[in-house]
């Protein structure tokens, strides 16, 4: 814990047009991995456009580690089917945090991250000052699958015992 920079709250909002892995639908859930940490959402039954609306929190010691997002279809009698994956980095978000944005007007865009060959962004991602906090809205296009996107939001939580940014 002596290397802790802070906590990253990831709001897993929803999936869009996810792949069908059962007869007509899927039972999707999301797994988030960063380094040795692994967190997962609940399963949403029979839905390729699930609304998870769950907040998962990662401890960040190394801001250079990518965050992996994997979507799976829950199966009862066999191994869960993979429904795609994506990864993203938090470097731009951390850089924006270091700018100390207090006092900005609500809705001010601090930075924009454009989709490119190295990231899984489906569209431009904005880092915004909102309600006294820095947030980043991200729409990830899933890889290794025929279709699907996952919408999430990042928010930083400072911890008193952390080494900070």
C-alpha cells in the first residue's frame, strides 16, 4: 500500500449491441483487470444491451499499467463464452488530474483522447470537470468479436494514506 497513488472508480454503465452467444441472446458480465487486480460486474440475463450501472474501484500504484475490459457470457453447464475485450490507458486522465482543476466551470473539457490504432476507443473521449470532480467518459469498441461496445466513466478518488499524484 506504500506505493498507492489513489483509487480509480470505474462506473460500468452499459453494453451496446453485444454479440449473441446463446440461442437468441447472451447473459453478459464484465471483468476489469489491472495488474493483479480483477473485479467483475453482476450478470444481466438475456440481454445484448445490458445496463450494469455498477461502480468498481481499482487501487492504482502504477498509472502506466493498461486496464483490460473483458465481456463474458455466463453459461451454466460449460465454460463462460468470451464476448470480446478492450483495453485502455489512464495516462491522459492522470495528466489532467495533476493540473489541479479546482475552480473551473462545470462541464469544462480539460482534454480529449482521440481514437487511434493503439486504443480501443469507439469515439473521442473527453476528460471533463463535472460537479467538482474530474471524470472521463469512455466508449470502448470490443476486439476479437463480431460486434459490441462498452460504455464507462472514470473518476479519481484521493486517499489520505496514498503517496498522491
